[in-house]
C-alpha cells in the first residue's frame, strides 16, 4: 500500500479586503472599495464611490458570506446603505472576530468567469480558469496549468476554454481583453511563487465589464506552516540522476544475451524468452543457464553463470525465482554484464516482504553497476539489434517509435498495432515495477536515441507529479511524446491503485500539465498508437489549415463535421486561384469548395494532379485524402465472381489495382515534396488490408487510417504539438 500522506497543516482564510489587497499587489484588477466600521461611514463611502453599491460583512473569519446572508446588493441611496450596514453589523457573531462593512461599487456584466489557485497534492500549485455564473458546475468548462505560468501558457489556457464564444464579442459587449485576462492568470502564478503560505485563491466571480475582467469577490486561504515548494525535479531529473548510457546500451544494443533460468518446457517463460531471442534473429552471442545444463533449442545451457566466458554478454534476461536473484546478479557482474531485465515476480507487488526484497535488489544492482529493468516485467524489444527478449509475442517490424509502459500488456497492444499497420517500432520495454528504472528514464533515453523519433508511453500511478511532468517536458522538447494514462476516472483510479499501488490525482490537473509540457495525451490505446505512428511518418504541419480531398461526397461531409467539431483544425475555404486550378482538372460538377469532392470526375491522372495542386498551395497546411481502394475493392469482387480472368476482367482488375497503388504512392510522394502531412483514410485498411490501396500506403511506411474521424484526431494531435513548439519558441 502507498505511504499515508502527512496531515495537511492548519489553514485560515483572509478577509475579503485583505485577500483583494494581496491579489492587487500582483496585478489582479479589483474594485475600488472601502472597509468601514459604522453604518454612517458606510453611507459616506457609498457617496464617495458612487451608486449603486454593494455592502458585505467582512472579517478574517468570514468566508461564506452569501450562504449566511451577509451580502446586500444594488443599494441606491444613503438610507439603503445605512439600513443594510446596520443589519450586517447586527448579524455578526463572536466567532466572526473583528468585523467591518465592505462597501464596493455595484458592477454587472453578462459574462462571469472563475479564476483561482489551488494546491494539488501531487502537482503542487495550479492556476485555474473557468466559466462562471449559475451554470458553472453544470458546464464544468475549466482549464488548469501548473505554476510557474508563462505568457504562452496563459494564452493556451484561454484557447483551452470550450466556451470560446464567451471570450469574443457578446450581447453588445466587446470581446474580452485577452491581455488583461492573461494578466490575471499570470498574477495568480506570481502569488504562488512569492507567497508559499498561500494554499488557495478563489476569485469568483471574475466579471467581464466592457471587455475587462475585474475581481468582484476573492478569498485567499493561507497556512502558518508553508509547504516547501522547491522543485523536486531539479534534483530528481538532473544530470546523473538516472541510469547511465552504458546500461541502456547493454539493454537495447547488447553484444551478448544470457537467458537465466532457461527451460526445456515450451510453456514456461524460460523457454519462451529464449525462443523469442533466437526466432527474432538476434545476431549477438546467446547463452542460457539451467540447473540441469540441458540443451534447449540448440543452445547448450550451463548450470552456473560462472561457467560462461568473461565479457561475452552484457545483458541478462532473468527468469529465475526472486530468492536466487541477488546471487545471480553478483555472478553476472563478475562476468561483465551491465544490464538485467528481471521478469521474476514476488517483489513490490507482493506485500511487505516483496517490497523489502525489491529495495535490496535495487541497492545491489546500483552497487554492482547493473541497470535493473523490472522486476515483474514482460521484456524488452530492440529492432535495430533484432532483439526480442520477452516472455510474450509479438515481435514488431522495425520503425521509429519507442515504447515504455507501466503495463506489459500495453507494450504488447502497441506492438500488435505495429504488426497490423506496418508502422514499426525501434525500442519497447515493459517497466514492470519500475523499481530502479522508471518510464521517464526510458523516455529520456529515447529522446536522444538516433533510432527513435517519437516516444509512446502508458502510465497509471504517478507519485510525484511535478517531477514526472518536468522530466517529460524535456523529452517533449526533443521529440514528440504520446502518452495514455490509466486511472482517468474514479473507477479507473481505483483499478490503478490496486494495480500499481499509486495515488491518483484530479485528471484535469494532469491533462493541463500535459498540455503545458507539450505532451500529446491520447484517450485510448488505439488513438495513442495512431498518434505516435503519425508523428513517426508524417511531417509537422505549419498551421491548422486543412483541405479534405474525397472521391465521394458523404465521406467529405462527415470529415468536415469532425474537423469543425474538434475546433483544432481549420477547414479552410478554397482560395480562388486554387479553385480555378482545380477547375482545369475536374468536370463542372465537382464541389468547388472544401471538402474537394471530385464527384466521380477522376481520371487516370486526376487524383495525383489535384493532390499536388492542393498540397503545394501556400494557404494549405495539411490534407486528408478519402476514397482510396474503391477500384481495387471492385477488382476483388471481379476476381471472386466466377468470370475472372475472362471477358476482359484480367486487364481491368490489373488496371484498378495499379491505379489505387498509384494514388497511395502519390499521397506519400506529394507529402515528401511539399513537406506537408497528407493522411489517407479508408475502412479498407482493416476491412481488406490486402487491397492495393491500403497495402501500398503500408509499403510507403505510412499509416492508413481506418476512418476519417481517426485521421482527423491524429492530425489534431500533430497540429497541437506543432503549435506548442511554435508558441514556446522550440522551432
């Protein structure tokens, strides 16, 4: 079970006046207000401020004024103010401490926002912005980011609100002053940095008046025992904190492999792992140990590591019981082995004794200078080394995606998708209990690995969110990082806790932290793999302007719907010169708009030519191509219909299949020539993978998406990441 968190230190809430004074000192706009002691002084303050006014009972121990009826609104003359102030002062109780009456101008606006600061137990101080008003809880349109906040982060928060219409011109009022609203968010961030005693800030409502936000009400909660907010990532993610390059070299590019605990029984892990190493074509030296020194799969095993030649292997794949592993590691170190993948169970997942054994194993590996992967993991794959050292299938094709996962099953899932789509893997590892080498350690290694261009990860428990995000931020700065997280819902969090023994956090905080760090977060395993495959095979777009090219109208309509609903991409209107150029290639019945529906007007050369016209236009950033494989689908029916190859069918079948292959190849060639992403989608990618269209897409090394919606989602991820890099000056 996880350690019990320390009890939170006691806190108290500042008065509204003191809260606003603190916030005003950090640039957050507040109303001109007066705090007075008597009803007569309240009337004088109201006359000075101008009617109408609001009167509130104010004190250091009063937090929830509205619930207690301690607020009077729309007071329009001195008599009303004196009457209200008298009633408010009479409502004070001894528990309220020293009180006064706060008099403020009465302001109103048709738009209310909420802003604030909170202290997440895993991620530390976070800034929040949301839609306010009476429907705030029902709408739940809220975005969060970690402190410190940059101006680019504040911009991203504004863009992240789903209810974007509220930020534009609204009911006769001007658009919200984005600079002023960003200043509120940046001010909250500086409060957290300057005042470690501040536990939370609640600015509610933040009313938009003539386009400018103003804090009408605000409360600040502080503690007398400030938490240490030193960024743990400084030490945990600093140079030398993780495994060294020699250990990763031995793990992913070993000169020799030892399978410890090899078995002659084909149902045991010791047999399967040795089989997989040999079957994948590993070209280094392969050794194995077995108590009886029997021959297994043509390998003469030895009874003891000591019987192996010195320096011949640098990776040991451990399938032996936990009790013998300490002596095994000592013997391996004496033979020059520098990495160990431990599949053995009975460690951290197995109670107090297992956790103690795991700590001892980690300490021993560190003492011996051995990189310890696992324990309780499924294995490691490295296609550049033709290495498949794992207790499960499959072995994927070679490619550019590096996988690291807290769950071994999802390593298999990602690799199964690789086998199905043909988009290959460079490295893959199941972190197991991640006792010594964590998922961020693997991802950090991938980000400097010449064989890897995109990282793909599955995580569940995160015990130190701030360090986790800081480490992954550096990965995402070097290369795209796609992440899928288990435990995003309450049910998932309970399952993750039982699976990993890790604490869960508010998923909205985690989501905001990912966006802030440039991490591409996917909601499903399929979406995660397809996003990674897209990064691995497509260029980054320079903007969101997208054109849909389709051979049939309906597909274009649903794709346009998906682009519009997503709000990330722009279904750009066709420029006049592009429309005129396409007019030269298609009959008058084509759509003459975006989506470009060719309406059956394509000829032998039309699709490649129109594709090139669209992609080469300077006002187009990306394209989605629909309708590939239609001709080859008919060709398949002709092959199977009983009349083939007679009646001229052989020639037309061949023609159809060659045409679809040409179209698929053209999509890849035009993309390379223009440096713009062109995503091809057809259900035939899964309905008939042998179809010449999707088969040729796979042959070009690219992903053929099973639906237009999935292509849109992948392109959205591509543009969000590219936009993040642009916004943060990362090139």
